[in-house]
C-alpha cells in the first residue's frame, strides 16, 4: 500500500537564499513603518531611517533575486517551479529601487509617492516571500 | 462673411490667448519667471570637469586685461584689498564634518567632489604685495595661519576681522604689516554645528561699530530637520566691541557674500537659493537687506511662492516674506559681490560685480563667470553683463571657478578662483 501526497515535492530554498529572502521582509516593512511615522510627525529622522532600510532591503533583495534568476536559468527542478517567485522578486526589486530614488528627494518631496511605493513594495515582498517558501513544505510520504 | 468673421474670431482668440498665457521666461532682474516646480527620479547633475589653464586665460571685455597674480594657493575664497594696496587672500575649505545622513549624501558627495579642487584648504591668510605698482605681485607672505576655514574678511581702522567657519575673530592690523602680530581674538562664536553651508560671509558698517555675518542653512530644504536650522539661514548683526549679536535678516538660505553700498549704510548680499526644483528654479539673488526682513527660506522662495517640501508649513510667516531685488539666475552659485566705482571705466563704473561659482543641478551649466550688474540711482537696472568668462570652456572642461570678487581702488577687480587656486586681477587698459 502506498500513500502519495504529491502536491509539493520538497525542494527547499538553500539556507543562505532563505536568509536573503527572509531579510527583505523586515527591512521593507521597517521602511513602510518609518514612512508612516514621517508622514504623521514630519520628523525627518524617520525619512533617514526609511532610506537606509530600503538600501539594506535592496542589498538582500538583489542577492536573493540573483540567486533566483540563476536557478531559473539552470532550469533544474527547483528553477522550473520558481519562475513566479523570481518574477515577483524582480518586481519587488525594481519598485524598491524606484522607491530608493524617491527617498533621495529632500524632506516632504518624498511624499506621498514614497509612502505609496513603500506600501506596494511591502505587499510585493510578502508575495515574493510566500512564493519563495511555498515549495518548501515537507511533503507527506510513506 | 460669416466664415470671415469666424476666422477673425479664431485668430483673435489665439492672439489673446497668446498674450494672456505667455510664460515669463526672464531669468534675470527684478521680475524673473518662476516656472513649475519639477524634479525627475534623479536630480539633474552636471558636474564641472576640471583641467588646468595651460596657456589659457579667462576672457575679459575689450579694453581690459587679466593676469594671474598668485597661483598655487590653498583654496582661495575671498580677498580683501588693504589701504596700501596689499591683497589678503582667505584660504580654506570647511564643512567636512557634516554627517552623511542618507545614502544620497554619500553618493552626491563623491560626485560633487569631482568638480572641486583636491588641494587641502590652507586655513590661513596669504598677503600679496605689488610694491612698485607694476601689476606684478612679487611679494607673498603668510599673514596668519592656524585659522579654521576663513572666508569673510573686513577691515576697519586697525581691526582686521576674519569670519572663520566657527567664529568671528579679530587681528590687529598696522599699515604695511606682512604678518599678524599674534593669535586672533574671538569676537563671537558663530553657529558651526554640521555646517552644511559652512562659509561665513562678512561686512563691516562704515563706522566700524557693527559687523554683519552671513550664515548659511544646514540643508538644501530642511532635510536635516528644523532643529539643525536654529541660527541658520540668516544674517547676524554683531556689535564689534562686545560680540553681542542679533538676527538682522532671516530666511536667506545661503548669504555667501555681503557688502555695504558705498556712500550709504545699506547692506547688500548675494544669496544661493535651493536646489532640486528644476533648471530655472530657484533664482540666486542680489538684494539690499532690510533690517528685520524675512526672505522666505525654507517656507517660500522669491517672496511668497510656497516650497511644498517643507512640513509643517508656516503661512503666517510666508505672508511677510520679502522679494529679493534682483535675480541672478538659478543655480549660478553667486559667491562674491563687490561694488564698482569709476576706476573700472565707463561701462562698469556704476554697479556690482558678482562672482558665480557655477551650477551642478542643471543639465546646461550656468554661472562659471563673473558678471556685472549695472545700477542706476543706487538700484540694479538692466541685464547682467559678462565681465570675466571662459572659466568653463566651450570644450566643456572647467578651468576655474570664481568665488570672491573685490574692487581694488587703484583700478582693478580681484577674482579668487578656488578650482585652479589662482587669484586673478582684471585691469582696464590705460
């Protein structure tokens, strides 16, 4: 007798790839929260925080994206399944980079575009992370 | 007939529309055009590409000659002509301690540094002397050293005032002296935290009792927070005897040079306005300075035009903002001002010379020259006239960047050039 739960075979992210991807979430989320704090308080230090958080997020996101693209290009079993993840991460990176440029404007010139972009990027990075880790569930085998 | 009148009506409306909607594109003068604010994803940046002068010279009008009277200086900024004809040169480079708050500060700092000299500031005053009056400044001594990015210079009787980036100091001066007797005495400390705009410009009242010190803002447009702007973007009036100060005029983003109009008590200033609002915003300006006047920064520019980048806004304060007298053009970076006199010859006798260091925030560079703003009845009148050009060549290379301009009453204009580390002297041919 055999039980087969064949929905998602296990092809977990490499641990380093997982760290890179996981790191994007709090960094982009932190940028969003900082933008909200600036918009509510006009205290520019929050904008400085947001700028650095986005810069840091782009470093993590950039390396995760590189990794994902290489896997897709290698067309191995992991890569085939991760095309959607790689695309979502690409969108995250591009919009995140535009957001970094917007955050290089001075003071309130960043608003409201910066806040809107930070919110979008936060959603995108959550989606990318979901897709990225979705394939890593341990499948039930017998 | 019907068709004719229809055409006429259309034609008329086009004409009228053309009249009503004609944008004011004036870049200079009392009533400059103020186009829509604009800023792309990246700020426009065109940084000077420095090369040496070689055999070249700045170009001056026909009937005038220009010579380099001192080279190899350590970042000359402002000059002062002493009663005996000696020239003092303030050399220095300040502001290096301004913290890099954002990734932008680091990147922009690296890019902008390419357009300036790599020489370390001298933190000193150099004295140049032409003993025999032949136009060759054969004498050169270090008058004072150990200063802190000296910039503004002023003399009244036996008191030589120097505006360091952190303090206004006084040295005793006797006619003919080539070296200061001792260490300077501090008149008053000046706002020096961060020093985003570090230059401290200086002028002395005709009676010598009052000093005026220009103090630039600590940011382009409040991006370092309002706490950093206490005692910034203003012109102080300082009591020469006691060092006590009060704000004389406020809201002047970066008052880079000050001068008293000869024969009056009126203080004039050139000021550098804010960046990143487009190629033709905001005009740098020349203005007489009103006691107690508010000139807009950071809340508004050219009078009452709101800058939306500043929060919270202050409409009540903006309602009091004064329009400057004369627009010099956006991004020209006026750093020097000097009233002329008849010694400079007919066309250039009545007006002011303005040294323009040159733009970074503009695709088509502006400034990089010395202009003359003609005056009539004590007020600016007419378009600025090029007086010394060719600092940025037609080949796109930049050979010099004018800073301070000073009138030598013997009949010359002295121009400090902080890119080629040269002092130039322009004389009318006799």
